[in-house]
C-alpha cells in the first residue's frame, strides 16, 4: 500500500498544528516544517501518540529558498512522493501607508514568495505521479481590504491570485489547488493582531483541518477554487 505524504508549513502551532495532527490521524506521513524544533517535536509526539506515523521534522526558515529546495528534495528522496502541500506559514504586521518598508517586504517574502518556491519544488513530483493537492492558507484579508491592514492584505491578495492561476493550470493535470480564506481564527497571530472577538466567537484551527478533510474526500471530478470561512460577527 502506498503511504500518502503531506508537507505542512508553519506546523508548530495554530492552524498548521491542527492540520498536521488531523492528517496524521488520517494515516498520512506528515512532514512538519517550522522554525522551532522543540515545538515541532511536541506536535510530532502528539501525532505519534494518537496512532499516526512518526512525522519527519525540518527546522526551516521558509524565506531561505536554498534550504526550502534542499528540504523538499530530501522529502522526495525519503518518501518517493508528495500527495499534499499545505502552504500555511505566514506572518502579520498591521499598517498600510504607515507600514515600515521592511515589514512589508517581510510579509511578501513569507506570505507569498516562500509559497511560490515551495510549490515550484513540489509540483514536479506531483506531475510525475499525476496527482496531488495544494492548499494555500490565505485569509479573508485576501478577499477584502480592511482599513489599517493594507500590507497584509496585499500579501494575501497576491497569494490568492497565485493560487487561482495554479488552480487553472494544474487541475487539468490531476493536481487540485484550493485557497482557504478564513476570517479571525483562534490563534496567537489573531490575538497579536488585535481581534475584537472572544475565543469562542472565532473560527477554530480544527475547522481548517475539517475543511481540508472534506475537500480531499471529494471525487476526482469535483474541484474547489477557494473556500471563504467567516465568523458570525465578521460577515
């Protein structure tokens, strides 16, 4: 039986952690990408303790393109295939015209350029096996530009544009692509960004995994370009 393999970036916490644990329970060989090796080990142990295969862990700054390319090559060499790529890692700085140039460049590098590099490296393996699924974790801020959030919105609008183009390019080749666009999610990033919602009012990280599980269980003929998930108070 072929072991399905899934790469999850930003897997050490929040949305990435929930997705990694969920896919691990579905018997995927998970590959955890993040900066903090200690946090990655905690996620790895949790997956193993729930009966999933012991994940591979890579401490990677996703803006280091050389390290990204080396890591993906190592995964392909070790497992022979990549069935899912979850481009989840991201960063947030508030501001529009008052946004420091370096913060804006940092968001573009982390939220957009790194996603492109990861996808460039993974797609050849998916083309070879004639199957695969790429999930780009964007944001509702990639659909709606909110005041005081122009820089972050620009990075996420860019990711959605890239994702839609790849959806049209790759779907005919058997590789599905979906952008996930949640509003406020109960994560540290949301708290740091100043969410006005209480914990229970926000989307939960597990909701993103449940969305992915629904999508990967659809038939081969069903393609979903994007999924927008909102909060009752954020409509």
